[in-house]
C-alpha cells in the first residue's frame, strides 16, 4: 500500500512539473510569437486549472503518506510491546508450572528439619525469580522492553549483564524508533561478541547517564584479542570481527546517531570493547 502511494506521488509530481515547464516555455515563446495557437488564453487557463488540481491532490497524497508513516511507527512500537508481553507470560507460566516442585522440596526440607538448607534453597529460588522478572525503568517503555528482551536473550546464552541506570530518559515519538535501533544494534553486537567466550568472560556492561546537555549510553564487553584503537576503523561500513557481511550494525548506529546530532566513540585499547554514544537531549526530545 505504501509503495503504491509513493508511486502515485512521484507520477503526480512528474506530471505537474511537465505542465509547469510547458506553460513557462509557452510564455517564453509568446514573446517571440513562436508556435502560438489561436486559443492561447484558453490553453493557459486549462494548464493553470490542472496545476491547481494537482496541487490539491499532492496535499492529499502527502497527508496520506504522513499518516501512513505514523501508523507504521505505531505498529513497530506495538510489536515491541507485544513481544515483551509474550516473554513475560512465558516466564510466569514457567514458574507457575515449577511451583509445585519447589513447594515439594520446601516441604521435604522443612519435614527433615534442615532449616539451613531450606533457607539457602529459598534464597536461591527468590534470586532466580527476581532475575527473571527484572523490572527495568529507563523512563521510556520502548527502551524498557528492548533491555528486557536483551536480558532474557543474555540469560539464555549464560551471559551476565550489568545494568547501571543513572538517568531517566525522555524522547519524542518521532525519534523513539531511531533510539531503539541504535541501542538494539550495539547490544546485539556486544552479546554476539561474547557468546563464544569462556563463562568467566561472558559479561556485558550497560550504563545510561547524562550531563547537562547530553544523554550518554555506554556498552562494554571483553575482547578476545586487542584490536585497533581508532573509532573510525570499527564504524566503517562492512567492518566486522565476526566475518564478512556482518559489519552493518555499528555503521547503522553511527548513521542514526549523527542524524540525531550525536556522536559515537569506540575504545578498544585495554582488552575491552567500549562503545560510547552521546546524543544531545534536545535532539531526542524535540
């Protein structure tokens, strides 16, 4: 549907431009009396009327494109929220299913009088439950959902995630999808980088903070070997340490961040791959 609307808009623009050029050219030729027909005024009136009609249609088409864009954006946001609800429902069902088994163990330890073991078992169970039902509050529902999904992905791959939220984010509706894409790509890159490491090195650190002018997002993960220290090297289109045709993520991050007036810096000099994204507050909130 969107492609058809775009094609119609292009056709109207091309036809309107052709008529305007024809009318302007005709007025030029009138000065020198070239190729003039007897009903010249009628022809110009017809051209003028058609151009006005095309302008009206163009306004309608642009309005249609605008609302279609809003609907597409809302659909993506709704899909994110739906995926999060599905994941939360899966977790609740899993723990509801396991509850009988846990209660059986608790009753057995209580019956045997093994209170120390019972305490350890309950502490372990509650810690596991809290980790799975992690409550994330960044100030933006879409970013909360994104982080929750990445946390569950990391847990399934036995990757530890350290989250440090020092600020509450604000972002306008028109920029929220760009912010989701920026953070999603960096997080995917970090999780992908450590999934084959030994258990002790499977760690991704996430920090959100702010200064008076900017939001600062920093994602850090260990490196298997030292890499180039220059940021630009990693941000080139197509670059990847994981093989060919896998290096689009950071390039997309750079492009979207610069679109918001921000910058991306990468430090890989101390055995860690650290991506720091700085975005002006006014760039996100406007």
